[in-house]
C-alpha cells in the first residue's frame, strides 16, 4: 500500500529510485513521483499511472542527482491525480515528503495550518506533514528535530521520508505502522518499504521499528527513537534471491506463483514434516507447547485470502486435533470487544505480515492476555516481530496482487500445526503417519492439477464474457468456493459469490438461469452425494456447471458441462489441491478479458491502512 524508495550516495539516484519503484509497484500503482536534489533545488516530477510513465518523463527532463526519493501511490485521501501524487512540498518547495499510511487528524491540522497562512495544493493528508515541518524548521533547528516535532502532532500511521533543500545531504525517515527498511552498500544508503526494492544493490538491511527515526547521511545511518534516544540496530542479511522477484519467463507474476506451488508447498514442509516418523517439528511453537495443551480454543485471525485459509484451517483443527477453533475477520475482531482470556491461543495469518487490521487485532488479543502467534510469509515483517512465536510459510516473495501460493502454503502450515497439536494434546484415533504421508503427497498432486492448464484456458474462453459466477462447495471446500470467487472478482472484475452448496436453495438459487456459470467443488468424499443433489438443482434451472471433481469420477461428466479433474486428496487437506484450478480459471478469464492481472484496479498488495 504505497511504495517508498530513497537513495543517497555516490551513484545516479534516478535509475535506482525508478528501479526500486518498479519493484514496489505491486504496493500501489495509481500514480508515482520523485523528488531529486540537484543544483541547489528540489525537482519534483509526478505522473498519473505506472512508474514507466514517470520514467519516460524523467528521461525527457534528463535530471541528474545523487540523492532522491520516490513514491508509488495507492490513493487514500484524494483521487489519483498528478497533484495528489507524492512527493508533497511545503510552501517554499524547500521540503519534500513521501508517505505511506493515513494521518487521522489531518483535517484539523490542515485547518490550523491554513489559518497560519500555509498554502495547500493537494487533497492529501501527507501534505500536512510538509507544512508542519516547514513551520517547525526554524533557524537553529535541524531537519530531524523538525520532523520529530511535527510527528508529535500527527495521529495515525506513517512510513515517511523527508528531504530538505537546506540539508541536501540528508534524508530523514520515520515509521509508525507502515514498514520501512534501510539498506547499506559501499557506495550509498537506501530506504524502502520493503527489501525487494533494495536487494539488487545490497543484502545488508535493518528494519525500522514503530516509533523510530533514521537520519541517513553520506557518512552513514543513525537510528533514534522519536524521543531522540539513539538506538543501535543489528544489520541483517536478506536471504531471498533476485530471480524470486522476477517473472522468470511467465506472462505474469500470478501465473508464475501459481506454478511455483508444488515447490512452495514442499518448502513449507521442508525439515518440519518427518514423514517416516509421522511427526511434525515447528521450532517456532515449541516454547508454547504447554499453552497449546491447556488451550481452551484457538482463534485464527486474518483478512481476505488469509481469512479463507483460516476457515479451511478451522476444519482441520476441529476435526483432527479436536480443539475448538474460531475464525475471525481481523477487521471486525478489533472493534467488537471480543471475549479473550489467557487460555486462548491466537494465530494471526498474513502473507505480508503488514496488514493493518490483522496487526491491530493481534495487539488487541495480546492486550487481553492471549498467546499470540503468527503464520506469516514475509520474514522480519511487523506481525512476525510482534508475535510471541509462529511459523513462517516460506512461500518466497509473492508479487502478484492476488494471493495464490501464500494461500496453499498457509494451509500446509495449518495442516502441520494441526498434526502437532493433535499429538501434543494426545488426541486418540489420529493416524499421524498416514496424514503425514498425505501431506507429503500434495506437491505432486498440485503439479497434476497444473498440467490441466490448457483445458482450463478453453473453459475460460467459453465463460470470459460472464457477468456473474457462483462458486459452491461444502465442508472444507466451502472456503475454497469463497477463495475461487474472490480470485475471479479481484482480477477479472466479474461479480462472483462463494456459498456453501446447500445454502444455495435458501436464496442464491433465484439467480440461476441459462446465463449463470456455477462452479462446484465436488470431490468424492462423505458428502459427495449431497453435492450431486445440489448440482441437479442447478441443472434443473439450466445453470451452466463447471465441476472440480476427482480424476476417477465418471458420473460427474453426465452432469457437468465442463469437468476439471483433480487427484483424490484426504478430505481436510483437499482445499490445498482443489483451489489450484480455481486460481488458474480466474487467471485465464482475466487474461482473456485483457485486465491487468498482476495489478488489478483499486487493489494493493499489502493493506497497511484500516
Ligand atoms: C486476495 C488478497 C487479499 C489478502 C488480504 C490479507 O488475493 O491478496 O485478500 O489476502 O489483504 O493480506 P495479508 O495476507 O498480507 O495479511
């Protein structure tokens, strides 16, 4: 949600900032801008649209500088426009600010600043910061002091970087609620919203914590608290490779990430699932074993796709580990005064580890005494750092805005947590060895589904002009229906709804006619016959049926117009395999409709605002 890049050093800043913004474009892509310091002045260039448009504009201007900041925007306050794009300036164009986050009290601050004679040009909350700093940046005050004083007046969230004409060899960065990472190289220093913007230049990073400020100069970086106390931070090594954040021959990141799933599922299990022994070892949970043994219940928190993973996890935890489990929208949980006790174990599930709602919900649960753990992808992210322990899903960087490989890796981790909790709580009747073997077989099964891509493309051609879709599944495949519908909505802009198949007759059945595609997830499990009855109900109303069914299901071909075969999978682990054709279907329909698959309209990869 908004990408920030800054550079100060011996090299040309423009290519570094532009390259960094391109890597961060998945965080926001409605407009972009840079501020560069050269010849005693700050030059600002902004454009609506993609970073490549900004790049062309910069090429035309031929600006040169060794210090620069850049921003790619996901609009919160003010429509996407050149005026509202960052950086924002003070009245004298001496101070430039880029910001990710939301300033809650900006309108009262703006009113006061207007009364004091400041002139505003944009509708953004961010511009307030530039004017606040301007007012406080009096003779004898340094830029970092002025930034600190300004931030004492704002309420809300920010990751921001400030540049000043008066102190051209410095950048000031500060963080509350929106991530910032600092990078160290021999020929300069970097700041960015995430490490993917830096790793081309350096692997040495430190993460700024909430309430911290960094003074970046040509001599190094000093970090302080916002109360001006110096903080010494350990330099960490970024471990992912550049290829992992490049498309590697695929048309889109989403397609690449869908195809990576056999490997990412394997990575999630590597060194943790001991198939022969039928055991799971999750080092990040060992120290809270007693809490799991004594727990009254488990609560799974998440948003969007991560919430769907929680729903599928609930089936595993309740049915296999026999522990009461609740799944909560993080965004609702934080505002409904939940009853939480120290006997509750809470997992925050998040790909990015930065989702504002999930972070706020886990803080709420922590404040109420629960044991708070994470199931997170991004190493070193805020959720990972604020939880008492947890499990990284090890899916590698997910760049496509629509989440795919993170979902299946989250489910794989939830399955392993389930096996471990079942063992810790001595649940009888769980064949751990059998379930471990089932888990180990998932990568190969997912690869088999991927081999159906051509069939799925043909189905997509047939349905690409649809206006509405229904996705229906039962039991553990109900969350798969929700996820399939979400994927389609996000990237193809076709309205889609996921429903428990049997709920259809309580309302949505009214929608069915010969124009309505209905996707059924119908594996041969204990409720297979029930879902077949639901299929018959749709057929009777001339709905068009696409079935995700097992490879050995002969009956289904008589009922469905299209069948996408999937391997048989142990019931509660089924979602890990059954969701894959739905990812490919949504992708193929979006491509057939010509939408921007990796950067769908109005969305951003990590939602760091409420
Ligand atoms: C869907 C999607 C979103 C995210 C949600 C939570 O494709 O990407 O629904 O799942 O915003 O994000 P994380 O998992 O980063 O907390």
